[in-house]
């Protein structure tokens, strides 16, 4: 009988330990979910502000200079899936048709790769068609600009 009590006690300890682990795991997953919901909510608020500011119409011709992998442009394209967007960057390693579908799939999947015209520019020219755009975006390209010293 004493052996049964020991086994029963070990079984009870294991059961209590398992139960505590499940409670902790559940609390942690709710915390992670809550953090993700906060991030998603913040992202949605920022996107709404951006869309309101851009005031895009269905007749706009939009170019994004310094597109990179499309981090900023693809969410906009998902909001306006019938528009054609011109994506330009000086780095052909980032601005390429192979990467855009991945970004599209991760951010709404409403637009398609055919909605993007890609141009690889240089530090001095975009290589985009001249005089064609109603809106030109430049979210993250200031780091690629070369500035001349005004004193030289």
C-alpha cells in the first residue's frame, strides 16, 4: 500500500506540473497574441493615415522611387489592386520581380505582380518614363542620395 501512495503522489505531482505548464503556456500565447494584435492595430492605423494623406484616385499613375523589396509600395498596391505601379530602385538585388510576389502574399494578396513595372536606376537617373506620373513616392531612399558640399 505504501508503494501505491508513492505512485499516486508522483502521479499527482506530475499532473499538477503538467496543468501549471499548460496554464503558463496559455497565458504566454494570449500575451503574444495580444502583442500581435497591438502591432496589427498600429500598422492598420499608420496605413490609414498614409492612404488618407496620399489621396490616391483610380486614375493616378504612381511611381515609388527607392522601392527596395516593395515594403511600402505593396500594401498601397493591395489597397488599389487595379492600378499599375512603377517601382524603381538603384539596387537590382532588392527590386526584382522574384521578391515582390512574396511581399504581396504576406501583405494582403489583393494585387498581382503584373501591376508592377520595375525600373533599375542609378544615382543620377531613375530610368523611369518621363512626365508620366501623377504621384511620386520616395519613402526610403534618402540614404542612397549623394549630396554635394555647398562650399566646393
